[in-house]
C-alpha cells in the first residue's frame, strides 16, 4: 500500500487544521515529524497536495478530492475502534464532553445527573476548557461534543445554538451601585474591575461594548473564567461583568446591565461524524435544563435545536 494509514491520518489532520503546527498538536507529535511525513507522502503518491504560501498550506484540488476518500476510510476506522471498545466495555459505554466553565455547574452538571439516572452504566468523561481549545478537541475525537458559552466559527464544525442569555454586573452587597436596579457601563468607569482577557470571547464582547459606549474600564485583575471573577468579587477586590448563568447562586449582588451584552450557548460537534447516541441524549438533557433556567431568569428561549430532536 503506497498510501499508508499513518500517512492518511497525518494528511487528514493537516486538512482539518490548516497548518503543520496545528496538525502536530492534534496528533501529539512534533512539527518536523508532520512536515517530513507530508513531504514523503507527496513524493510517494507523486502528487502536489499543498501549495506553500507565506507560511500557510493551501490544499490543491487533488488534496481536496483525496481528502473526501480519506475521510470515508477514517470514519470506517472509527467505527471499528468504537466496536472494539464496546466489546471491551461490555454493557457500559463512554461519553466524552467538554464545556465552557461558566456552564459547568448550572447547565452541564444537572444534565449529566439526569442522564446518569437513566443510563447508570454510562461512563462520562467531562472537563471544562477554553473555547479556543474546543475545535481541536472535537476534530481529534477527544470529545464527542463540546458545549460553549459563545458561538465559535470553524468550517468543519456544526455549531448549534440552544440558549440565549445576557451579561450582568456582579458586585459586593455593600457597594453603592448595589442599590440600583440596573447598571450602565459608564457607571463602572471609575470602579476597580475584574475583567475577562480580551482574547477570551466574553472579553471581546465586553471590550466591543465599551468601545461603542465610549467607556474605558480599569482592570485590576484579568481572568479567563467567570468563577474566578466571582470569587474575587466576593473577596471585595472589585466588580465584574459575567454571564447571568454563571452568576446564578453567586454569593454577591447581581444586577442587569443597561447595555444588552448577549451570550449564546451552543453545541459543537464534527461535520464529519454525527453525534453519538449518548451525546444526543446529553444534548437533549442540556436543552431541557437550559429551558428551565431561561424561564427562571426570563431570557427569551431558542426553538428546539435539531440535535435535541434526534
């Protein structure tokens, strides 16, 4: 066989990620190893698979055609792998899921509890991660489904919204602004703020809203997670802007913002492989939990998502 399975795996990773470096991370190998194998594959097959332009790899028409065939082989191999794993596990099965930290306790945990009561033999591997890590996790099959607190864009991923929410202000109970029913961004300009980093989606949303309102907030600490921000608010370090779902049950005052800073939670899974039955059942449980929360806080609900109907 001229085109070996390992070469197919590396070729597929490069096609999915768009770069040698990202493919190496996806496969947990070195960048030179991927680069060498790609070059060797081109030589072996007698095909130019990628054009090298300004440090980027642009797939040729031949590579696009070959990718479609390789994807079929890969999906067949996945089915064999899942079958072998099922034989080893017996009646038990496995569900792997990642989520944005702000959704963990209010959305994902109750949904997993519901699912486990229905399927006690189901093994669940669940962790939180940053949204920037999720595309690689999904495409490399590290997780069956990811659940995000904001939409992400990727040409090889299905991103299905299931819940809408808003950003709110969290502040200590003894703060003067706690007496107000709503707080404007301009009210926070002179306050010590605990803010999301700007390279985090929530941070981008807040920064954009501040720019539109011509407001400059003063950050005393930058964080990547809402629970970090809320812990610092409880400690009296400052005020924070977080999503209203993460703020549920927080031991501090929570007030809506005058400005509408919207968040949209989504399910994320690969376009190349539909969600497993267990992933679909989890999404259905998450959707039900999201509906309960939306009714509690008065957010307008989304219509039933297609994944939750399967």
